[in-house]
C-alpha cells in the first residue's frame, strides 16, 4: 500500500490541478513597492478564482497608478484572453514610464496563461531560437570616474563571464572641468542647483510641503528640457577629454569585446555628430539615445554622419511608434523595454518588424527578476535578438526576490540566463520575506488591498 500511495503522490505532482483555464477569472490585483533592485519597482500580483497568481511589474521609476487604474477593467475577466484584454487596456498606456502599467499587467496575464496550461511563455510565442540569453552589463565606477577606472571595472565584468558591455559617456563626466562645455551663462549652475536642492529637501523632514513642491516643480522644468533646446555645446577641450576616456577604456579591455555607450546628456544633434565622429574609431557596439527618439529626421542626420551603429527605443510604447525610425533607416539596433512597449507580445512583434528592416533588437531592462524573465522569454522567441541589459550585478539580494526551484540560482551565470522550461515566467512565488526588507519607505505596504479601485467606471470607448 505504501508503494501505491507513493506512486499516486509522485504522479499527482506532475498533474496540472488548475485544469479549467476556460473558467479562470481575475479576482484581485495587488502591489508591493521595492527599492534598490537597483531601481524603485512596483511588483504586481494578479489573483484568480482557481488559486493561480500571476506576477508582473511596473516599469522602474513609474507610478503604479498606471496599473491600478486597470483593475476595474479586468476584474471578472479570463486572464488567458491576453490579446483581448490588452486591446481593452492599451489606450491607458503611454510612452516611457506611462507604459509601465499596461505592460506590467500584460506580463502577469502571460504568466497566468502559462501556469493555467502548464507551458512556458516562450512556447506560447512560437518556440525558441536559443537556449540561453546573452546579458550585457551596465557598469559604474567607484571613486574618480576616469577611463582607466572604467576600463578596470569593465574587466571585472568580463571576469564574471559577461561577453557584452556598456558604459556611460557624456557631459556629466566633464561638467566640473572648466572650458569643456558652453551654455548660456549660469544655466548649468542653475540646473545642477535645482537637482541638488530638491534631493536635499526630500531628505530633510523640516522642509514644508509647499517648499518641497516648489523645488520639485523647478527640478522638473530643468530636467524636461529636450536636447535641441538646452543650448549646451561641447567644446574642443570637452571632445578631447571624452575621446581620451574611450581610448583609456579600450586600452584596458581591448577591442574584441563589444562596448556600448549611453547617457550622453542633453546636447543637440550637431554636438552628437561631433562626438560620434571622434569615437567612431573605437569599434563601439552602439551609441544609445543620443537624442530623443521622436526626432526621426535628426536620427537620419546623425546616422548619415557617423559610422557607429545607433540605438534607441526604451521609451517607445507600441509597435507602430517604432515604424518611423525603422522606415527612415536611422537605427541599426532597436532597444525596447518590455515594461514600456505594451508587454511581452508587443515586444515580440516589434522585434519581428525590425527584422524585416534588417535591424537587430537588444532589450532594455533595469528591473527585478520578474521583468527580467519576461524579457528572457521574448528574447528566446525573437530571431534577431542581440543582448539583454542587466543592471543588478551588484545587488546581492536580487535573485532572492523570486522563489523558482526549477530555475538556476543565481539566475545570471557566466553572463547568460538559461531559458526556463517551467510554466509561465518560471516563478513559483515571490519571496515576501525579502520584499519586506526592501520596501520603499514612502510606499511601505505589502500586497495591501486595492478595493478602492474595484468600482471605477468610465466610458472608455474611443469612437461614437
């Protein structure tokens, strides 16, 4: 009898007890906000009537209200009808962080569908082109930021097995050196003061609400001046210093390993061209987000003036908004974030569209393992995929956010993530003990009820 019982229980362990996907219904949506992973992330749980829970995540630094407002539009619906529900909610998303709510919920729907049917997400997307996903590693410098110091930091990444690297290069590295930048007199000092005073005030409990609001509004105004309108220019001395920085990095890491560059600062296309021509010779993988993605004609000017591949896309919502850049021939790599595009299926569609134009797809990612695994499934199922970003090498508890016995730990090994075969994203549960230790101090709740959103109603139809 003991053997029969053991056989029955071992067999039951392989049976999907959630065997009524057609009857699955969404019953609740809740959130937990964490910091330091490396960014502020709002994790999502979508609950169902069969005990299945789907996991999602709002884009790093975004407001979770973009996801909360979707709850009354999803309660009672079958999460397996992913495309139907996405078409219902996508009007409530937008570019950059405003796409974070729709995208995060869409990921949770895929997770639920995979768990309901017992298959991994990549298989529902048509199968995989690869068994492991190449990660490219963003890197910062401790102490004085010199090219040699950055080169040594990047070499440490290579020693961990990373085969694709990225670093920052821009006006932030030369702003303290006299004679490197020109701008309307006093403008740079005012901009820096606006940022400094706001963040100092946030840490000071004695600052009034009115004063904090004034400082926040001032900081917002400076930080939202787009590149063509700042009046900031890089001098020959500044260009010399930035070129020397890249030369020092290549002297440390060599020329064989791909090296991408980001965060140039708010400078116009003419200065981007001057800088790009200076660093073309250093065999860079790409130059990223040199100007806002909306300025298609400026991207064309830039592409015709430099030989280094150009890359953008992390702030673009929905497939159709990538098309002007692809049609113009201005970019060699598109760079969507699964938590901005609209989610998993939209990112897959974007990659497939880019392939028709001979353009590769890298994926931007600066979030928790939830968003990371969503991107892994997309990367596995998209043929023209190049590399997936990873910001959390130096976050020791990053892997502990999830409970996933069928996944390797650490998730990133020798610069790659193996594509999981477990159902859905591959995550069995989120680790509430770890999450509780890293809750955002200003948003401390752990999966608290969101009943106040249950009955919001509105006429959402976009036509009469």
